[in-house]
C-alpha cells in the first residue's frame, strides 16, 4: 500500500516539474481565481467602487 502511494507521489512530482503542466495549472488557477472574485459579494463591491472611481476621473 505504501509503495502504491509513493509511486503516485513520484508520478505527480514528475508532472509538477514539467513546464507545460505548470502553465496549464497556472491558467486554470487564474481562471478559477477570477471566477471566485466575481462570486464573492465583498470583492465584487470593491471592484465596482474602483470602476466607479475610474469612471469619475475620466
């Protein structure tokens, strides 16, 4: 059982050190982060205030 778990960790480590996989994970993280910001009401209010202030300055 321990050997199976160790093999899974080594395989994931191999994927994690690949630059292509890291880029894919970065894009997925950026997308999910932007979705979370839109869903959380507190952050949405902050963004709306900043956009309103930017519109006033223009």
